[in-house]
């Protein structure tokens, strides 16, 4: 079953006092390339998130984001009472010594460390809820990948069928190709004295080098194997890429041995179909 590397997933959940949104996008890439943006509160879990993404999404250029939007009463800074009282006491002493008047409390409240903000701690319950949202977003992305993969399978099937159909057209030109080669030799040797038996031997050797039966068989096998891998549950886009390389080698050999205009046309059409397959294989997971 073909899966695409391209996908998008989004999930939203309402937690206590905040709204959590998870977005994940993926594009084709030879390796796993993960880019993560998460709030400071969840930074301690970044490695865990990376591990989840790598196991679930396997391959691709992946952009992952968590957004936290407050929907309740935000925590306000706490006044550090002991520090304020200490500042006021010192200001009163200065006031008595200098006889300068002023609002000691107002001055004290502008001094350093009067307000303290307690760092929020991530609870296990909140993180479990966030993990559920992450899993939902990745599940949606995988569903998107499956839909895109179904389209790729249709395209691959059409390309493979086209190459197979072109391969079936090859035999009708093979005999004509041999006759043409023989005629060309005879014409070039009309006025040349030569040993006829030796010529027959050399001609047989030359025609054997032009034989394309092995290439046709191997090409047909590679095409069938491509379809087999494409429908395998343990699908691998990289494996399809390797098979495309083998298909290309057989098509190129057919072209080099063709020696016939119509066969060359068939080879060109095969190459065109193969190039389109290669472009799509790059996007297969």
C-alpha cells in the first residue's frame, strides 16, 4: 500500500484554562527532518515528541507546532511582601535622616524583585492530554498521506500498464530488425571478396549481441516486482526507487540494441513513462 510523504494534520483540545492546537505538516525528503515549535512549558518534553514523530511518521520533512492559547484567568505576579517591608523600612530611615518627604510604598513598589512570577509546572495530567492531541494530529496526517498514496497508486498502475503495453509491441519489429541488419551487411559486401562461412559465423555472433530476449524478460519481471512492492503492506518508497533504476537499465539496453526506428520510438515512450514514475516515487513514503 502506497503512502505519500506529503500530508497535513491538525487537532484542537480544550484543557483547563487553555486551548491546545497541534499542527503537523510533511513534505518529501530522503531522510527524516523534523522541525519542532512548542511553548516553553513543554520544552522538557521535546525529545519525547521527536521520538513520537519519528516512530509514527517515519520519513519526510516534518514541521510540527504546538500552540497554547489561554482561555481562563491568567496567573498574576505575586508581591514579595518581605522585600517590600524591608524597602519601606530602609526608606523610612532615609526619610528621617534627610527630612525628605515622599510615599515610601510607591517608591518601594518600583524597586527590584518586588514582584515574583512563579514558574508553572507541567502536570502529568496536562501532558497526557497534550499527547492525545498530538496523536490525533499525526493520525489525521497519516490519513491525508493515505489519500495521496491512493492517487499515487493509480498513477503508478497506469504507467506500469503503459510500459507493459509498449513491451508487447517489441516482438513485431524484431524479425524485421534482423532482416534489415542482414540486408545492410549484404549491400556493403556486394563488391567485396570474403569467406562466406566465416561471414555467417561473424553475422551470427553479431546478431547474438543484438538479441534482446533477456532484456525483455528482465524488464517484464521488474515491472511485475514494482506492482508487487506497491501492493505490499510493508511498503517502501525507497525500494520502488531502486526498482525504477533497474527498469531504466533494461530500457536503456533495449535502446542501445534496437537498430530499428520503430523500436527506438518505443524505447523513447518507455523512458517518458519511467521519468514520470521516478518523479512520483520521490514523494512515496
